[in-house]
C-alpha cells in the first residue's frame, strides 16, 4: 500500500503550471494558442548577461560554490539592496537560492513550526499556502477585494493575529493582482507586525516592473524594528527575463539566515555556478534593458485594459505593477470551468482565480506581444458573446 507523508498529501498542484502545460501541448498539436497564462516575460535574456555566463563556462567556473552563493554575488546583492532599497545587509545575511520560490520556501521552513499560523492576503500567489502546509504550519487567509484595491488593511491584519501567529507574507507588486502597497500603507502594516512580534516575508520579485510614479518601498527599510523581523526576497527572473536561470535571493537577520544556509546545505547546496556569474553581470550593469521591458509592459497593460473594457460584465483594478490583469468573470460561471472552456474552444490560455483564492476571477498576463493581446482578447470577447 502506498504511504505518503501526510503533509505532502495536503499539497495541491499548481494550477498555473497545469494550464501552461496544457497550452504547450495544444501548441505542439499545431493549434494557434494565445498564451495569457505564462508568468514570465517573453523577452530574451539580455546579451550581456548571456555573455557573462559563456565567459564563466569558458573560464571553468563550473564547480561548487558556497551553498549560500559565491562571495562576489552576495556582495553584488548587498550593493543592489543599498542602491535600490536603502537596505544595509552584509554578505553573511544573504542566501542565494534556486529562484525566489526556493528562497521563500527556505524562509517558511526555517521560521514556521507545526501548528503556527501564517497570514496570507488573498488573492495570493498559488505557492504560498502549499509551502506553509509542507512546513506543518497553518495558512490563514486575509480576504481582500477590488474595493480595497486587493490590499490588506492594518485593522484586518491586527484582527487576524492570534497567539499562534508567526508570519505575515507580503507580496508587492502582487501576483496575481498587480497591486502595489504605498509607503504609508507599509508603515501601518509594519507597525502592527512590530507591536505583535510577527515576522514578515516580503516577496519583491516584481519590484522593477512598476507603472506608477511612486517609488518602490521595501518594508524592511522603514526602521530597525521591522528590519529585524523581515526576510526580503527578490531575484532576477522577472526584471532580467531570467526565469530559467533559477536565481533568487533572501536577506534578513544574520541568525535566521544562518539557519536558512544550514537548510540549503542539506537540500540543494549552491545554485548553479554559471547562473550566479550571469546574475552578477545583471546586478552590476546599467538597467537600460529593464527599463525598456518595463515601458513595453506598460503599453501592453494599457492596451489589454482598453480591450477588456469592451467585454460587458468583466471588471478589474488597474495594476500598478507586475504583468497581470486580474479580471472578475464571475457573471459567466466558475473560473476553472471558464478557463478550460476558453482554452479548448478558442485556444486562449488563462489562469483560473480559484488557485489564487479568488473564485470567479481569471488572471491574464500581458507578457506577450501587442498583436497577440489583440487576438486573444478578441477571441475571449467573441466566446463570451456566444456563450455568456
């Protein structure tokens, strides 16, 4: 008889990956699929980053590094935090992981014990609650809606805290909603966390993809007390179009980061050495390619919004970051059924909102060309008019 770890039995597979895999399968069958599902930029990795990787290979930089990452990369990350976020970290406070997802997983495993509660604003990235379950902790959702801009309030956060509460997961800019917390909003949330001694994981992977004039704020930069409670997570997947290179990183109090390093010693060891050298080049170079990609995403966002405005019964909030439009399709049925029917009937891949804790919503990514955005929204509109 098959016997599986009870925690792993609770883990639900990723709806994002499932829909993406199905879309690829249809494409391989010769179908003209418009992919609004992929959570990655459609741009190629910039040449200067690829050249750094090739140089690393040719120079023989193909051996183990320290499990927490090579020293030059950790120094580059410290410099990035100081330059971009006004955060002072030392290399010993940095652990480089195999993607930001891995870095978040490590932090949850280290911080959370069995039965402790983790507060997660909903809608949420699909992996957060599943990671919490693996740790034996309890995911506790804080529901938000379009009226609140999909942002949790300080009062809501405070009301959710119990003696078992250990951790609050903050994602700004947000996947799937594109919401971005302003500095004053973060200050109010930080005050609650400090008062109650709640740790924070701040997932900032979409930091560079901002479309408003307000500068990005890292919650850990708001004062020493919240700094000492925060694990700041970032990476190069989104900003530098390096999703397949699998480099993320976490920074936080030295004692916590040492435990994260110990965990990584016995799981993955170091991330790919070649990718580490490529990441040094990414973080040390001018960000012209990042800015160009962000500006193009802004144009695509505006185009997608204008086209979705033409579909009666569908609403959304304007995303100030990331590359997703999170749309309320609840008037047309359950989101999982809608997503499958739209994919099967008109070959447009979208992600159902139930995996994000938001039944009735569909997540559409604008990380595809303007031409494909026009085609995809046209197909969805025609399908809704016929079947809605």
